[in-house]
């Protein structure tokens, strides 16, 4: 299962201005420029080097991508001028493997390095890594300021979304990874403990707003169940109940993205009712209590 980095990038990159330095013969610039507030592109030559500070200042550049497909000693000069101009500019370097030695003075100091050959999925993953680091730091700082105040209430729903948007995004990503591990047949106590911890984190976020307090209890109860689960007591014919668990986690990830990224606030009562029913159905299936109810099924919110 590959992550949909497109979904994340359109959120993470939307407030950044990017400068692409290079020839772009593989259309990378065209693929990624749509995500950013503003995108600019320049070639590597003496003229653009002499004007680079003005370019950075005029376009308020936050991210620079160097696409080096051939040996060009000017790239080192570009890098030093850009990083001297502002240590807050994020940098990403794409280079041919045979140029590694020539770039030894640059590579250790670039935020993200990628060597050719690459494809769109690999590049989006690296760009996601770069942007998510920055967003996490900004989100932590913003969250600490707000948490010094009292808990977010109904009257500050937008502040609630803004505060926990980053945390929800990363939680959704982690839940998707856990779903993959479950689907790959990983049924270990350590995995269930990790799942329980992530559900506690979801519960903690939802506990900050009054309308979702009842859902918080459901998540916490389910996390206790997962920590105390006795795998040795589950009959082989009942192991399919873990398929239901992976579907619940996947649905929770989607709900987080809908709520915090797309700002789609679904009916809380329906969400709570469906979540509770799906959890009970999963518990019953793992214990074998659902065998007499062939019409039972999960319902998704």
C-alpha cells in the first residue's frame, strides 16, 4: 500500500514559495509547482547566480530545489549564497550518483538529498518528508501557545482545527502504516500496543472539544481492550476479526483527514454510533460471539 502523498502535499505546500534551480528535463517542476503558493524556475548560469539574492527576496522563497543532472561547479556557489541569505530556507538536492564526490561540500548540509533515477512517487515522498518536518515544528510551537490557555471550546472551533491539524495529519499517516502491518499479517502484542497508543492520541485530540468528548471515551476503552487482548485465546477461524480492525483504523484515518484537512465536520452522533457498533462487532467476531449473526457487518461513517 503506497501513501497518497498528493493528498498531503496539497495541504503542506500551500503556504510556501518554491524556487526550482536546474534544467527540469524530467518534468519534476511541472508536477510539483501546482502544490505551492508560488513557484519559480531558473537555470544554473552566471547571470542567475549574480541575481539570486534578488530572486529570493522578490519572490519570498521558502524552499529551493536543485536539480543537478550534470557537473556544474556553479551549484556550490548557488548553495552557499542561498544558505547565507537565510538559514530558514529549506533545500532539496537531486543529483546523478556519479556526481557525489563533486558535491561532497554540499550534500551534508542539504536538508534532503535524492539521487537519480527517481520517479514521481519517490520525489513526492522526499518532498513530503521535507515539508512535514517544518510543519511539525511550527505545529508544536503553535500548539504550545494555545495549550497555555484553557481548552479549546465550541466557540473556537477554527482554532481547534488549526491547533491540531498537523497532529491529525501525522496520526492519519501512522494509522495507515498500522493498517498495512495488520494486512500483512503482523499480529504481535507490540503492534497492538502501538495501535492502542495511537488511539489514545486520537482520543486526546478529540477531548479538547466538547462535542467529541463522548467519542474520546470510546477510543480510550478500545485502546484498553487492545492492550489486554489475549492472542492465544483467539481461535484460528476468528482471526478474520482483525480485518475488521484494520478497516476501523483506516476509517479513523479518513475521518481525521476529512475533519482537520478538508474541514468536513460529519455528524458526531452518526460517527459515534458507527464507531461503537464497529468496535463491538470486531470484539464479538474475535471472541466468536458473532457466528450466529450472519447478517452482521461493519457500518462506515
